[in-house]
């Protein structure tokens, strides 16, 4: 009685054995010890071993997504360089699936390879000062330069909380193209060149002291029409792909037992018997159980995806991880007693990476506060679960069918 | 039953299988339709106060005709040769229906105790086990229902050299209706596990008034009751621990089923119930409460599946997986049942509405086979998170 069903049929040479042999060929042609990093990563992309579930010619082989781990493990064992996924999470997790789904052939060919190798970092220009949870209320305008079919666009507006903007070569951008339409219908989706002279990136310092995110001012930014993703006015629909993948990216992933924040607190507990108290012990055990159950839920979601039956559990897992990261890091600050009263460094820096479990307990505690805000706040995700998963009725709304320009701001 | 399609070294597939197979889904559908037809919640409310809390015809259909009673027992010993994974699916459905059936006590715990006692097809123990597996008889392990898998087994019963048992055990689940009691007792050579007929001379089983109306409790008094040794000093303790571990691990699936019913029923009610000219379920304060229960269910399902899979595969990780499942699922079922009562308003407080049956079962299950706190304490040892010294 097979318990694991593979949804997609795949040719024999993209099964586990086939992938291993492709990895061997790649390693034979490009010895990781002597090949420059970028060269190796480009060759890996061209061999279809970047993301095996992507189509051939775009870094993949059309193989089951689950088999990626086979490739990753083999390459890691061979000492091959990786693409530093923590530096390019927005590109990998959000831009790439959206480009794959809505991009033209030309866009896919242009953007996906340097996105995956990390030669080009991406950021997400969605949130605005007046449009966060209610993203569809956004006010950044994109105006067509003339009436011709392929006329380009000029963009003016302000974005905020833009992670990695200081490193980014490209951005995924949503802007209003029709202020007369109701808010969800007048939006279009673009790829924005972050080197355009009209793009100004200013650091925004966070409660951790560092500036992971930025505010981005867009003044007369020019975007060719060939950098539009999806149809004019369909940007909200395209953005759903990005946002759904964002929640998968933040919530999903396979982690070993004690792999996340709980591992940090457990290690401190084991190494520092003098800090132990009965109250902390009870709370630690409770959080350990919850973290393990949430981890198993993530593993189960992965198994569902592999079997071709994705469930709505992703939103739930993101919610659980956010709360647990906050509680566990908070517990660790208390556990550390006097040491928990100190902080490594408040110096303002602009980090290369998003770092949830690094630095000291105080940093982890503060950074975790963002987990229930970024990628959709926990309150909004609970609304989504209640309405889309449980089918509970929506609250009465006043903003749906009114032209955007008539809404209160 | 553990055939897997992927290669073990594939890290994506390693670890527990947390999904349901097609065969498991078929089994679920069969049990669910039987319970839908024969175990209506409204009838249950009436039945709980009758002299016969169990429905013998339902047990025959489920345990004997459908073969559910023998899922854990190998075919050569008269069972179905399935595993804890399938038994867990049956328990999810029994929990969803708060069905009064001696499944967990007899088909899981007693059967596992006998399996751990080296039951052989041609022996007395094997015959007893075959009777349980066929759903002909039921047995109950004579320990207080609150006993955790790792608790010290302080026996309150002594066995004489001829096997006669004397002593008293309180709060045994399903004892009043079991054909056989499996009694851990201190024998002349050390601890043993003994089988005694409930009807035998010297056995007095006195029903208690249970908090959970759907799982009767009784005290068993033994006064020189004739019994047969099932497992001697070498095996008895391990057999009892194995039985309690399986029981605790699979209780998590029952708790999952309870919580699922409570959530589904509350969602259904709040979509219909109108106050303030709108469905009550459109108020965000309530939506978030229900969404939180759904979140808990997502993790509870994963934890319960992990425990069932670990028991099915005999994984080394079994004790951890079971402790996690119990520590996590017990409060989830109670939370879901408490919210179910509260969010039904006045009707939730009535004897007539079945919500209270779920609340009582959930609350009793939270103590059964070790509280969440006991299981967390067990984890302190199992995963090396020791308590403070002194
Ligand atoms: C660390 C970090 C990194 C980020 N990176 C990016 C990025 O790279 N790109 C990007 O575009 N954005 C980014 N964001 C922005 C993020 O997506 C928004 O902050 C988030 O969507 C919330 O919007 P807001 O800040 O305007 O809060 P608001 O929407 O104003 O919310 C304020 C409060 O009201 C609650 N609330 C709002 N609506 C409802 C409702 N309907 N029901 C109940 N409660 C509600 C919220 O939950 C919140 O508690 C980042 C944020 C953080 C913290």
C-alpha cells in the first residue's frame, strides 16, 4: 500500500538516480574547487539543477519539487558553492514564481538566471505609507507615456518597509494605473529597475538598531512596457501569486527537530544549568512541544505538496512560527538573566542578510517582532483563515465597488 | 503495511509519514458512515443515562463485522495485521462522534498488553487476544485511567502462588462491561500481568459516576479472584508500558477527532446564527477565535500522525512522538470543546445539545493516560531538557 503518491509523471532521467547522474556530470565538468562561484552557479542553472521543478531552459527539468533536496544534498557534499538563499529570498521566494507564472518568454530568459545565481538581488515594492494590510489601496501612480500600444510608463510615489532595497538591482512593483476603477481593479504589476535615476533608497532603522528595510521614493521612474507582468489592470491578481508564495516562503521549509528558535533556547538551557528555574522549565517544555508540533505541521505540509495535494495549512504555519519565535526568544532573554539585560550592538548597519536566529537573544527577541507583521500581519492572516479556510462570512465592507479616487485616505 | 515509494536516503521522505494513505481514507469513510447511521449525537445524549451506555450492536458492527477491533493484531493471531496508523484513523472518527465504544481500552490497550506478553496462536493468551481481535470479547487493563506511560506502576493488587488476586483498583475505564480484566499485580516472583474474568467469583466491579458520560469508569475489587498469569516478571512491566504508550499515542487521534467536530459544528452554527442583523460568524472577534482553533488543529493533526506513524513503525522516536502528541493534543481538544460551548451561547449550556458530551470527553481525555504536564515532564528526560537541580 504505497502511502506516498507522486502527482506528476516524470521521465526516468529526472528521477532520483537520473538527477544524481546529472549532478555528477556537472561536477565533472566544473570542479567546485577550481571553478569561480558565479561560473559554477551559472553552469548549475544551465544544467537544470537550480530548481528542478522549473521548466527546462529556465534552471529546471520539470521534475518533482521534492527531488530538489536530493540535488542540494549531493552538491553540498561535494563542497559546491550555494547561491546564498538568505540574501536573495525575495527573488527566489516571490519574484521568481510570479515571473514564471505571468512573465513573457523574454522576461523569463532575461531575469530568472541572474536572480537564481544571486548576481541580481530583488526587492518588493508593495507596501506604502497609506497601504499596508489594505495593500490594494496603494497610491503610487504609473502613467502611460502616450497612447501607442507599447508606450512605456512613468512612475511616481513612495514605498516603505522595503527589505533589501539597498542591495537590489530589480524590484517587483505594483502601482495604480486606473484611479477611476475600484481599488482592486486599477492596479498593474511591473519590474522596476532600481538603478533608474528616479529611484531613491533611504534606510529605515529598525528596533534592532540596524536597517534591513528602507523607504523608497519613486520620482519620474521610467519603466518600459516590456517590463510589465500580466495585463494592464490585472496587477492585483498577479500580486496574489507573489503574496501566496511569500507566505509559503516564510512559513514553509523543512527543518530538523530543534532547527529554529527553540534550538537556541534549548542549547542555552543545556549549557547553563546555573540559569535554570522551575518556572522557566515549565514554559520551555511547553514551547518545545509547540515548536515540535508546528515543525511536524510544516513537514506534513511539505509531504502534501510532494503528493500533489497542497492544503491551506501554509498560512497557519506562518502564524504559528511567528508566535513561537516571539515567545521562545522572549523566554531566552529571561533565562539569560543579567546577560539578557545586555545587547550586543546597537550600531546602525545595513545588513546583507535577513537573520532571524543570529546574533544574541536580545536581537532575536526584537527581530522576531517583525515575524507577525511582515508578509501579512497575524491579524490579517487570521481573517484569511477564517474566511477562506473556514468559510465564515466577511465583515460588511464599504470599499469594494467604489472608485479608488473616492475612498477615504 | 510500511511499503514506501521513495528511497530512504532521500531526506525529503525521511522521517514520519504524516499523510493518510488511500486505504486509510477508505477505512475512515467506512467508519464514518457507520457512525453517522448508528451513533447520532441526539440519541447519545439519551443513551448516556440509560443502563446500557454502550450500544452492543454498534460495537459488533464496528469491532467484529468491520474488523476494526483486530487492526493492531497480526493475521496469524486472528487480527487484521494493520497498524497503529489505521487504528488512529478509527479513533479520529470515534472521537468525532464521541462514540461510546470500548475501542481504545480493548482493541488498543488490552490488545497491546497481550501482544507485549508474547501471545502465541496456540496458547491461552493467544486465544484471549484472538477473541479481542475478532470483536467477540473485550478486555480492560486494570489501572486507573489517569496512569501515564512512564508512571511508576505501584500495584495495589497481590497475586498468590496459585494466581488468586486480592486488592483494589479504582477508576478503570470500561471495566464494568469488559469480559476480562488484565490486572498488573505483585506476584510471588515479582510483578506480573494476570487475566481474570469479570464474572469470576471474588471479582466485584462497581461503576462510578463518570465525568465523561461516554466512557464508563468502575472500581474493581478482587478478593481471592482466580486469575491466570499472562506475563511474568520478565515481561509484565514492559507489556504494560507498551500498552500505555500505544494508548496514549492513539488517544491523540481521538482528541483530534473531538476538536474537529467541535470546530466544524461551531463554524456551521455561527454561519447560520444571526444577531445584530448579520451572521454572528462575521464578527472578527469570533472569527479569530475559530481561526486559532483551526491553527491548533493543523499542528495537532501533524503531532497525532507522527505518534501513530512512530508506533506503527516501531520507531526509536516513539516515546518522544507520543509525549509530544499527548502534550499538544490534550489542551487542543479541551480548548475546542470549551469554545464550542461558549460560542453556542445558551444552547451550548443545555443537556439537549451534544456539545457537553464533547466537553466532558475532552476534559476527561486530558487526564486520561497522563496529563499534558506529565507528558511534558517525560520529555524533559527524553530530549535532555533537565529540571533545575534541587
Ligand atoms: C521586517 C519587515 C519587513 C518588510 N518587508 C517588506 C518588503 O520587503 N516589501 C513590502 O512591500 N513590504 C514589506 N513589509 C511591510 C509589511 O508587509 C506591512 O508592514 C504589513 O503588511 C502591515 O502593514 P502596515 O505596516 O501598514 O500596518 P497596518 O495595515 O496599518 O496595520 C496596523 C495594525 O492593524 C491591524 N489590522 C489592519 N487591518 C486589519 C483588519 N482588517 N483586521 C484586523 N486587524 C487589522 C494590523 O494587523 C496591525 O496590527 C515589511 C514589514 C516588516 C515589519
